[in-house]
C-alpha cells in the first residue's frame, strides 16, 4: 500500500499527490515522539509495579540480608552488655568485698568517650540508615571502653589475689589470750556499766578475765605503733597497726614484750596481762579498729574457734554486765 496521499484536482481532472510542508512533518514527528515516550513511561511504570528487574530483586535480597545481620549483631552486642554488667556486678559486690577493696565508682564505669563530632563523617556522608550504623559504632565503642576498665580492674584484683596470703595475715583473726574453754570472756562490746561511774556507757572492746601475768598475743601480723604507760584509762597499753586500715588495742597490761616500731606475727607474744590504769581486776581490754571505726572484736575470732564455740562466745559477750575497767 502506498504511503502517499492524493486528492482530486477539479481543474486538472486528475488525482494529485498531497505535498506536506516541513512544518507539518516536524509537528507530526514531535507528536509521534511524545506519544511514544509517554507510552513507554506508562509501560515502564506498570512493569516496575508488577514485575521487578533482576537487579532490583538482587538489591532487595541484599538489603534484607543486611537487615537480618544488623538485627543479629545488635542482639549479640546486647548479650555482650549483659555479660559485662554481670561481671561488673560480681567485681564490685563479690570480688572487691573479699579483698576489702572499694568498688569502681559508677562515674568511671559510665564515663563517655570521644566528643559530639566522633561520628560526624558517617552522619554527613549521606549514607542510607546512617543512624543504624552510628548506633552500632557507639555501642561497640562503649563496650570496648567498659571492657578496658574491667580488664584493668581484674589486673588489680589479680595483684590482690597474689598478695592474699599477706592480706589475710593482717586481719585480726584469733583471740588475744588462750581461751579454749571460753570462760575468759567477762564483758563484751556494747552498752555496759562503768565500774567507777556506775552508769551505762559504750564499751568499745572485749574484756578477758585473766590472771596477772597471762601471755597476750598479737591477733594479726603488724607493727607496734604505740606503747605507753599511764595511771588512768587503759594503763599500760599497746597499739598494733596491721595495715589495710586495721588496728588492735591491748590495755591494762602489766609488762611489755615488744618495743615501738617492732614488727610482729599473728600469735606472737607481745605482753603480759595486768591490772594497770582504771581497772577493778586483772584483765585484758581488747579492741579492733577498721579505718578509725571501733568494731566488735568477737566478729574476728574465726581462725581459732569452731562454729559452736563462736556462737558461745557471742552469747557470753552479749550479756549486759559491768565492765572490768574504764577506758575513758
């Protein structure tokens, strides 16, 4: 079929070919091109809506895999945090209590790292879901910092453990007199009647009723820091410094067996009991101090008493009676 068009010319009585101007040709071509482009756009959109290209399918699959890995990584980080929290809890409330060390302050454990611009390059990098990436980086950085602090703490605990034998030896752990039958405990720690003023006052030690000249022993390794004689108060008395905040006091003595500055071992003979100072009968007044605070000495007899004996000593020391001397 001919692609040309004709018209009938009455003047010539003939069919003549229609001649198209360049303008008409351009207009027709433009309309045709626009129609094709529009139709293609519609078709492509319809295809993309109902039929995904292999590339898009691959990208979506990769994206889904990345999302899955992110969720798994996030869970693993949270598990690591929980494990670290448990280690910190045991460090502060178990290990450090055993070694009588102060817990690590929360201000150190929770201290931040870096500055506000630490992740600026990631945020300004126009990365999709940069918030997820920054969140994970921040968690990992915090985890590494906490692990470093915990590692240093364990290094410190290891040093304490290596010196545990020395540490334990400096804790008062025996009775200062031979008291196997437990009959020597005369007056305990607490409110007692002052033998001179006859009023209730706080008695900060433990009185052992013993004969004059009874051997008195150091209850832990230490050093003699005070050795004095006076007419009042404790009379002749000794202060031993055991380190780690511990001190013990031995009062109303008769004779010293050590000198100031001398180092002593647990169980070593340091003096003999007497009736010096403000005392109503021969006895030993014994005190335990920790960081300047006076503690009940009966709680430190765990090295030479059985559980049953320990309970008996507690009963005897808790009786509210008259003290054998005045330490004021």
